[in-house]
C-alpha cells in the first residue's frame, strides 16, 4: 500500500508539473485554441453533461426515501463528528464558495439582458433569468457533490475502505482498486480537481482585483491578480496546517455569518416584498420546468444552443470538476449521518440557500433595471462581469463598506475552498489517509497556485471555461458508472444484512 500511494502522489505531481510547464510555454496557443476545444466538446459530449447532472438528482432522491435511507454512513452506533450548523457551513463553503459571490448579480442580469429564448429586457426574460440561475446553482450541482460524497462516505466509514475516489468502484473492481486501474482513476480525478480549484481561484482573484480597483484605484491588471493569488495561497496554506477542526471549521462558520449579514443588509434596504416574490415564483418555475431544462439541447436553434453551451454545459463541467474534491470533503465531515439525513442536507438545504442568495442579489439587480430604469447597471454587467456586484452595491447605503465586506467574503471563500481542496488532494494522493501529512497539503497548495497563475495569464475566465470542459468530458461518463457501483454496493449490503438476520432467526421488515 505504501508503494502504491507513492505512485499516485508521484505520478499526479509529475503530470501536474508537465501541464504547468506546457501551460506556461504555450499559453498564447492555449488562449487561441480555447474556443475550438469548447465547441468540439460541447457538440460531442454536451449530452453526457446534461444526462449525468439529471440522473444523479434522481438517484439521490431515490436513496433518501428508499429502504436505504436509514443506513448510517459509519457504524450503527457512531454519532456525527460536527454539529449540524458547522457541518452545513463547511459543505456550503467548500461547494459554492467564490462562484456564488462572483455571479451573485452578474448571472441573473446577464440572462435578463440576453435570455436563451425570446427578447431580452422584458418581464418574460426576467422570469427566465431567475429560473435558469436557480437551475445552474440548484439540485444538479449539489446532486453531483452529494452522490460522490455519499459513495465515499459509505465505502470509507461503513465498509472500511481507504478515502480514495477509486474506493467507490469496489463493487465493480473489487481488489483491483488497489492496482493500476484504481490508481489511474485516482490520478485522473486529482488532476481534474486541481484544475477545477484553480478556476475558482482565478474567479476570486479577478473579483478581489476589481474591487480594489473600484475602491482604491488600484489598476486591475494580471499582475495584481497574481499578487492576490499569492496572498491567498499563503493564507490558505497557513490555514491548511492548522487541521480540519480548527482552520476550515472556524473560517466556514465565519463566512456563513458574513454572507448572512450581507444578504440581510440588501434585503433590508432593498425591495423586500419583490425579493420574496422572486424567491417563491422562481422556485416554483424551476421545479415545474426542471425536466425540460435538464434535457434541452436545442438542436434546431444554433443561437440557443450556443447559450446552453456557454452557460449550462459550462456550469455542469465546472461542477463536475469540483465534484470529486467537494464530495470527498463532504464525506469526510459527514461520518455518523444517515443516508436520508445526508441527502436532504446536501441536496435540499444548500439549493434553497442558493435560491435565497440569488433572489436577493439577482432579483434586486433585475428590479433596479427593469422597474427603476437603472440601465447603466446592465451596461456595466455586459461590459465587465467582475465589476457587477460592486456596481450593484453602489445603489445601496455604505457601498464602500459593503464592497470591502464582499472582498473579504471572496477572500475567505478563497481560503476555505483552497484549504478543503488541498486537504482532499492530499487525502487522495496519500493512500486515502483521513489526516494527510501537512507536507503533502503544501505540495498541492503549490500546484493549485501554479494552475491558477497559468489560467489568469492565459486569458482568464474564457480560457478557464474551455480547459475545464475539455478535461471533464470523460468524468461525466465515469460518474454514471459510479452511480451503478453505489447502487450495487448498497443492494449487496442489504442482502448481507438480511442473511445475518435470517441466521439469528429474526425477521427483516
């Protein structure tokens, strides 16, 4: 086992270093070819993203309310390691983090101005904007996180397998998870997770840099973004060495409180009744049209197809790239929960929190434009999405102060997601250790830093989107195979339990 865990670590580091060097040497080529990569993968693999996102929600819902719902992710006598509040705070901070802040106002307003169907800047496009924003941040991403987290927690804590992504495939591969096939799965997932994390860091750096430019006139350049990434890296590496029960836990709780306070501030000074109406109507519309949005590829409408590619498919690719490390982290902090409790907390609670967040920021942003005629806000969002939230805050009291709080929120989300990401990458590459060595966390911290720098230098958000979609295409298929492995493992577990009860002369309900 020691030799094999070293193989995963060494090969992952070698591949990562090769990608970093290639990214630096061919960054101009990467920026130029990014749109071509994006178009190819969307055209040929888009259906896998949509199907994977849809199917995991159905499986999670089935498991929660099926006969498997009462199975504990651990021994039957184990109690949860963390309080419910800290547990939800940690999984939410690891799951959405920087993206939630970056797109808070930008995405709903962009969809309002440029909807997938129909004319923009209308009442219909406003409804569509909220519905699709909920769709992109609702059940599907949390379903992807949840199914991986459920699989890892079940096989780790219930079956005693190592905390490796390949452990989920034990019902199919058996002891081969410890051989070349299992190692290859872990290495692939490690590389994907590192790139997904780097994309989030790039978003955070761009937004903090934009905030510094607006507030203090600091030029918003690539060099400034790199400095921000360096500072963030130093901070999250410091947090990483403090351990799971200190650094990540305290920072996640702090971020949750800060996010709630900012949300309440906007709600209090904004159109409160309108925000409530947006939340209720948007949730209802999302649930009503969930099936059609989950399966829509618009084969006869090239314009709408491009919209779906740039938004829906990109998001699913992003969630897929984040799913292994977020799922593994959620699994690590979910020991002692039942499957039903786990699914409801991971699938429903964060989705509703995202709906509230976008109702407050996105719903109010659209209200400022559509009802109050502040079209300048729309123009700013169209020209520079990184400045969207700061431009939005200018319509409220104490905008300079709230902008600083938003920058702080982005920074702490940066730290918590990087911290949890480095923790999971170290866990995957150290034989599945639940408490990986600090030196391995620091190694992965350096890799994440390097990836983020390359993506910022090579064209920022657009290049990152293309790279993500290219690398995550095979992962969509792997997720579907993984779902089958989890169901097979649970059914075998149930069969064994029935056999044990039968031998003891007991009845199984």
